C-alpha cells in the first residue's frame, strides 16, 4: 500500500510537471541584440543616414490624410519628444490609436519597428521598396507605406497649460485625436507624388530623401520616400 501511494504521488507530480511544460511561454517582442543590429545598419553610413534604437513611452495615432504619427517620450530628449511620421495610401483603421507605456523603437530610415514590451506586440511600419538585410523579425502588425520621416517636437512651445511633458494625457492632447490633422509645425518633411509640385527648400523631384532644420525653432527633420514619390523639405 505504501509503495502504491508513492507511485500515485509520482504519477501526480509527473503530470503536473508535464502540464506546466506544455503551457506556451508568452512571446516577448523585445529584440535583445538591439545594439548589434543598429551597429550593423550604421556601419559605413554618414551621420544623417544612421538608424537608432531607443526606449520610451509611445502614443501612435492616425491622421485625416492617411498618415501614422508615432510620438515617443524619452528622458534623453529633455523637453522634446521624437515624432516619426509614416505615410500610407490607405489605413485599414482610419481611427488608429495605440498607447504603449514601455516600448522599444527601431528606426532604420526605411522602416520603423515599435515593440510593446509589456504586452508583447509589435508594429512594423515599412516602406514598400525597403531592402532590409538585417533579418529583423517582422512578427506582428506590418503596415506598408511610401514615406517615413523623423523630427523632434518641443512640447513647451505648444503647451500653454505648463503641464509636465511626462504627463500621458498632456502628450495625447498635444498629439491630437485619431483621424484629425497633424499638429501645427510638424509637416516640414514629407513625400509628395511626382505629378504634384510643392515648394521645397531641399529635396524636390528626383530626390528620395532630404533633411534640414525648419521653422522658428529650427526643428531638425528628415524623410525617406519610395520610388514614384519625391522627398520635400520646406520651411514653415
């Protein structure tokens, strides 16, 4: 009887062990070798052509002209936030909105990857003709487009309430609601169709990228476009 009890206990614990092993571990979308990936991408490139990886709080939202705005708060940028703009032909969700409290962000000139570390979600915003040989896992939501730009935005210049830049509600108020136009002062670098002519201080027809500093605060801005569109950077 004693041996039978031990046998039953052994079978019980073996079953518990097998059940625990069979449970799928939650997938983490944080890319561990981030520094190596960015180092490989930046090798031999000019400073203006280099990518980056940063961590911070993210607010993503759509605009009324088929763009995705990705606002990033990071302690390294003091009173400024990063803004990535992704131009697409048409969004599946015209009222797209995501709030990510802890994100890992890769910027590759032709691709933006936003990893939601806490919820194990990934958003890949990728130019349609991007030739990325870095083998970054694209599991998650993949959105294709024709233009990707990067700029910094000073919250103090737009914040009449004087609230802290780390206040999440303040960030969303300044960034705007999904489906509305982008905030004033954030349209310096864009991709335009070849048949449309707009004033450009740099870029113009034939250029797939441009950069510069624009507006009264000399805001740095850069943009990369796919074929059939041209990069245009102008002073607002």
